[in-house]
C-alpha cells in the first residue's frame, strides 16, 4: 500500500498510476492537474477508468463500486474517494 495517506500523497499516487496506465508522455505527477476532467479533457474511456479503478483497489486494498465510477472525474475526486474509503476502514 502506498505510504502516504494524506490527500496530497494520494493525489500524487493516483496521478502516477494514471500516467503509467495511460502511458502519458510529457506529464509528471507534479505537473498533472488534479482538477482536470479525465473524460472530457484527457479522453479516458470507460475501459481506461475500469483499469485504473482495479489498480487503485489493489494498491489501497479498497473496493470501488462500479456505480461510483461516474463520480470519479478528476484526480482530486478520486483521491477524496480513496481517503473516505480508507477512513471508513479504520
């Protein structure tokens, strides 16, 4: 599990995963805009989102309900969702 559980650490880790899974070039976790709409601005489709959700579930040992996928539009929203799941588990 990623060592950082604060929101900034989660945002950075989610950005790393998205960059890696989508093989984005010229983007780093530091330059990735956490407010960018992943579907409208980055062009992520439902298959990409499902893949990213599976990686996040493995990394953070949480369950991401498929019904929640439409809510996960930005890196910040994904990070807040993970933070809530982690808090509920404690």
